[in-house]
C-alpha cells in the first residue's frame, strides 16, 4: 500500500492530481481516469464519488488512510483525489490489485 502513496506523490509533483472541489468537475469532464477515495471519508462523500464515477465511467478505488493520502499530496483535509495520467493510473491499479 505504501507504493500507492508514493505513486500518488509522484503524480502530485507531476501536476497530474486533482483534489477538492475541482474533482467533481474533473470527473464530469472526464479529465481524470482514476479517483481514489479514503475509507475513513464520510458515507455521503464515498457515495457521491462512487455515483459520479459510475455514471461517467471513471475507475474508483478505496484506500485505507486519509492521513497518508494528505501526506502524499502535501495538502490537508482531502478525502479523495483524481489521477489525470493514464500511465500513473495503470501503475496504481497494479499495486492496488496486488
């Protein structure tokens, strides 16, 4: 799982991460290919991102810790991020599936 956080950090440094209020708009415009939501997000937040991703055909994965997610991207109070790069998405999915 630590490899996933490293890849998210790499994506952030490459400016290929969308977070915060911009994320829902990026999903609608299909600018992100993967959405990563923290397990400790509220049920409402998880459902909102799950429904949006399902409707727009964007992959979604759940990870265990918002604290590690925030640390990886260097921001605070983020429960979800979107990855804009297809190559990074494939690497993250490969690590996530084990």
